[in-house]
């Protein structure tokens, strides 16, 4: 009986690790390559029946990228328009802007995607406060937004649809 429990536990842990690694690579693919990330802080969301859903992937910004943004400011983002996945229209971001984000993003507290991500209140506060002030940068693409918060070394990718 103990052997069966160990086998089942091993299978569950293996499936969890495989899913976590897949999620990291899937969602990191939506981040422009110029924006270096080190690890995922939170990935969560709600899926519909046929690939529709909402959620967010929140990553730690690399020290090198945070330093480059502090040196170059807004100019750092001039050529950060394409995701790691592709340069097609679906994976292309609009021009970057400095925060605050548009009021339509936060009219209901959080914006679509971030609100259904399951992120903790403390993590949401680390995102929402800088999103309402100068000093962070954002862009959007079809059914998604991205926010880079250099002061907290966060990259927030959220999707809806």
C-alpha cells in the first residue's frame, strides 16, 4: 500500500512540475525578448471551454533590464514590440506608453485578466499602485496588456478572451 501511495504521489508531483514548466514557457513567450525575465512569480487564470479565458502571468524583471530601463527610460521600449513567440500581428504590441494606465483599465478595480488571475492582494497592490503613477510602462495587443514596473522589478502580462 505504501508503494502505491509513493507512486501516485510521484505521478502527481511530476504532472505538477511539467504543467508549471509548460506554463512558464507558454506565457513567457508573450513577453518581448528585449524585456528579460528571471522567473514566474504568479501564473493563474480561468479557462473557458474552448481556449477562451482570462488571467495573468507575473514575472520578475531581470536586474540587467531594470538597470537598462533606469538608464534609458521610455526609450528602452522603442523596439520592444514583438513577443518572443512571433512577429505576426497577433503577437505585436502597440507603442509603449508611460503610466498611469488608462482609467478604463482600473475602472472596476483591476483590469480584465488581472482580476481573474487569482493573484494575492499584496501582489495586486504592488501592481495597481505603480500602474496609477508615473514611472512604469505599458502596452497592449489584441486581447492582452503588458505592464513593466521597474521599481518592483515586475512584468505583468494579462489576457482576456
